[in-house]
């Protein structure tokens, strides 16, 4: 039986590990070839270490193990010319583009809004909002040229639909992604290109599994993973502390597939009921 995205090509940012790698593997399992990019280095003000070129190579290995093609590049989403060149090269090698997962993002460092250094604020906006715009901007001409429609999925966050103290830069960027999604959905509807955003709660990746996030959620210094799990579960309606990357990937797959062929302009939470608490 053919996969749900058989014969299609997906462009994924932040593909070296975490949600991005999971998206690449899940889409490849369902028949897609992949254009993958990642900065593959540390980013200032981030509370966890960045992905590495070895991580990106592992994504390549796992996709190829599924007998799918992948074109991978070390690219910073803040650098639009480099990102465009990577997308153009990927389309040239793989022959088309159908799906975009603008997933790359950073968690930043928790801090009061009035205390953010200017460059820390700007780094967050440049990656988590402008980087998403860059991904869409690089991909849209190829989607239009294909004449087959397409699906763009912008990774926002639960923080894109609600506020969180001490994370104003992250919340602002992720809210901005929703506005971008809605505008793009209107602009691209005549081309049958659907645009939606996805809003995960805590996802079991390095972005949450670090001491700064543990302390943010518990409100005290030196918190353990177990204490964080309890605090996280308290703000999720289902009896879970977080979701797994594949849970988000399954939603990305659905939005990318023809099963969601008339779904556009939708902010889709995958949050265990986080928004209800």
C-alpha cells in the first residue's frame, strides 16, 4: 500500500535532531524524500547545546535506511540567501517540492521581559519568527511552480496561543508565527497551497530537558527531572508530563497528507489539553 505522502518531497528546517529529525523520519516512512537543513552548532542564549553535523548525518542515515532520498545542508535559517540556495539545490536534485515543515527554533533563556539584552531578544525573533518566514519564502516559488498545491506547516508552540511569564521573547515569536500562518494561508489559497501551524506542549527533547526549564516550571533552583515532570503534568489535562517527538510528527504527517486537503489557516494544538488548564 502506498504511503500517505508517497512520491512527495518535504523540506524540513531544524532537521538534525529532536522534532525535526522525527518529522523527517516519519514523512520518509510514508514515502517522502527529504530536503533537510540545520544550523548544526550552538546558539548564544540558548539553555541547551545545539545540534551537531554528526546529528545531521544521523538524520541522513536514518532516512536513507528507509530507502528514501535526502539532501542535507548545514544552513542557518537567519541567512536567507543560504537557505534559498539549499532549497533550490534540493529541488533540483529531487525534482519537486510539496511539503514544508518550518520547524527550526530555539528555547532561549528564561528572564523577565524588561531584563532581556537587546541581542538576546533579537536572536529569538530572528530564528523563531524570521527564520520561519525565510523557510516559507524560499519554498513558496517551488510550490507554486509545481502546480500541484502543497502543504506548509509552521511550528509554533503552546506559547503561540497563550502567555508564559519569563519567556516574553519566545511567546512573542511564537504568536508571530500564527499571524504569519494566517496571512500565508490567505495568500496561497488560490494556488491550493495549505498553511497551518502546529502548537506542541512540552516535547521530550533537549529543549525542555535541561536545568533552566526545570527551574522555570518548578519555580525553584536546582530542580530535578522528576520535579519538572510533576510540575509539567500539572498544566496538562491528560495524565502525562510531556509528549514525544513522534506525536508532533504524526500531526505534521496528517497536515501534509491529502487527509487534510481542505484544512488551512488552522492553529492545531498537540498539547494533551494544556490549553484547557
